[in-house]
C-alpha cells in the first residue's frame, strides 16, 4: 500500500472510529527489548488486557497472530495498531506492521501523559496501563498519521539529523576554545578568531610567552597560509605585538595541549560537516522537487534539503495550515472573555531548526532580491514605528516562503515572482 492510500485510510478511520464497533484497537507500550500490547474495541470494551512480546521477528509474529484471532472471534473489520514514539525503539515494529499492510498510527507523548490519570483517576504508571492508555486515545481519534517515507527521504532525514549533531558539537568546541582558553590565556586573540591565522595560533603556538620568544620572521610562516595575502601578514604582525603585551594568565602545558587538541577536533568536525553536506546534495539532486526549491531566492542546497526532509510527501498535507504547523509558524493565542486582547503569536510547536532556517532565508531574500525587498517594504508601509515590526514581517515572510515551497513541490514548478505578491 502506497503512502497516499495509507493516508486516505487513516483519515477515514479517524473520522469514524469514535463509538464504532468495527475497529480492533491495539495499543502498544514500546520498550527496548519487550513490548506490551492491549487489545480493545473502539467503543471502549476490553478484549485482551495484556500481551508481552519480544522485539524480534518471532515476537512480532506473536502479536499479529493474537490480533488476527481476536479480530475473527469478535467479527471486527479493521485492526489499528498504535504506539507512542519512544526514541527509535518503535521504528522496527512500525515498519514491520506497515509493510504487512496494517494501519499503524502514533500517539503524542503529551496526550499520553495527560490522559493517563483519566483512565482510573490515578496518576500511577506501568506498562499494562500505558498500553491501555494508548488504545483509549486511538479509540477517541486522538492519534497521528505514521509517516513511512521513501528510502531517499529516510536518507535525507538521517543525514540532516547527523549534520545537526555535528554542528552542535562544532559550536560546543568553539565555545570551549573562545570562552575558556582564549578568554583566560590570550584575550587579545579573540578579535582574530574568525581568521585562519587566529586558529593556527591556537593550534600551533597558543602560549603568548612562547610567541614573544619567536622573531617575527619565524612566527609568520608558522601560522600563515601558503597563499597568504598582505592583509593576513598585517594581522599576524598585530597578533605578534599583542602577545608581547597580553594580560592573559600564564598558559601552562595542559592549556597548550588542550588548545592543540580542540583545534584538531574542530577541524575534523568541520570536515565531517562538509562531507555530510556533499552527501546530502548528492542524494537530493535526482529528486524532481529539489530544483524547484533551489529556485526560490534565499533557498540554498541545505535549506532545500531541510524542506524536503520535513515535508516528505507534499500530498499528505490537506492545506497550508498543516504545513505551517510542521515548522511551528502557525498562529496561536490564549483568548478568553469578550474583551480579550491577547495578541496572536507563532506557536513554536514544530521543528525549531527548520523555523530558524526559514527565517534566515527570509532575511537573505528580503535584503538581496528585488521582489522580496519590495514585498517587505509594502508590508511595512505605515507601520515603520512599531516595535519589532521588521522581525515580525520577516517571520511572516518565512511562513509564506514555506507555503510557496510546499506548493512548488506539489506542482513541481520553479519559482515565479508572482507568488510573492501581497
């Protein structure tokens, strides 16, 4: 069964499952080695309280055997398997069930937590109750579609996750170097941190006292690149003079060793990030949606890959509001009473890294592309004095760009400036 057929079946189930007597609901509490399953009807009747099965093929077959027996015994039509996402432990079972043609859904962790006490008026937690809790939520229609994307989309998402972790490690390494080593032992070097020669100093000769003992002619080739420019030589000379009047603490051998080690680690991580980006581009290039996204001003290879990974199958969204929820760019507000004046704001409930990337794309497009520059200027007309209005309009532009990207993916068309009209 393809993704669109599964989505159609899920929407039909969600609309009619509440109070229906034709669905067998199986709530599964996921663990690392052994899972617990609860079987009940969608009208609330319990059929089998608990089945424990292993996280193996034999265990999965045991689950399906009991499910089919209960389905036939009680003359039910459709089995719905549901589970709460638990790290990555649920993915083998979900993939197995989907490949076998069974309807599989997800239940949000927040919904499971809030509904737990409603089952029996107690807040206690155990595996059997958690499985029944998941089944109860599915019977109410409070479940989510389990997306099972294509092999290419799975690769893109895995590489994006890896890239995100690598960038987090890169930032941690950079913060350690700047805020600990440089700030303590060579504060004057911080202004040259962004240049290659500044990082070469950290890796090769971090101790200012060692630099002062070196003649300038020996210090320059130690940290300069092969094709060093005149500006680079000027900066190296400034670093050499700054070392002579540095106010930093004396750098001991452990600090010099740590600086060299962190520099090598940073270089390795940055090489891995570049390699991951190249691999992402290699996988995305054959996709027909990729050139459509790259054609949008402000969208480079990385953000285009992020959009493809986040949206996956564009036809699984019924409207633009659902797409905006993916990035947390949908509007929400807590409003109560007749005269409530609480302003609307974005929910920030979706993917934070995607939301940040879209805002950066909107910022670049609104400063470098004429069409987007004119759009931003028109939206600011008469509101220039409002506090933070430029940021708000760029967030609005980011949401508009996400909807445009989704539309182009569906139609497989390149960007047309007419899409950005007010």
